[in-house]
C-alpha cells in the first residue's frame, strides 16, 4: 500500500524488468525509486546529479552482473519523472542519450 504523500512515477521512456536487468538489479532499482517517491534525496554512489540535462535531473546508478544501468529521472514537485533507462557502456554518457532526455523533459514541461 502506498502512502498518500508518495510521489507517483511517470515513465516517459524505458522500463525496469527481468531480463535485461538481473533480478537483483531490478529489486535494487525498485528500492531506490521507492525512496525517491517517499521524498528521500539520494547521492553518490546511488545517484548523481545531471545538470547537463536540466535542473533537478539525476541518474540512478545500478550495478548489475555484466552491465551498469542508468535511470535518468527528473524530480518534479508532485512526481518522479523517468526520462530514460539505458545500459552505460562507457565512462561518459553518450550525447544522444543526453539530447533525448533533454527533449523528453522539455516536452513534459510543455505539457504541464
């Protein structure tokens, strides 16, 4: 049962399911997303600010068996907005991922 003050998750893109996530990584992602819904601020190593995408944008960092997953999210006043889910393959987030998340955030804000 969810608390009435928990922020809902709004999924603009991506999903967290097994496969491709391992069961452990899926559970960790769910646990961290739940903390965000309850208003908890997360920091490294679980979450990192992504100001290049926008104010209040962050990425969850999920270490899996053979991949490192990222869940890009925006903290709105009344929701947690998921902008993208991807497997990180290099040290630097690809520009295409950043641009796609920026575009999704812009469209979300325009619709609000």
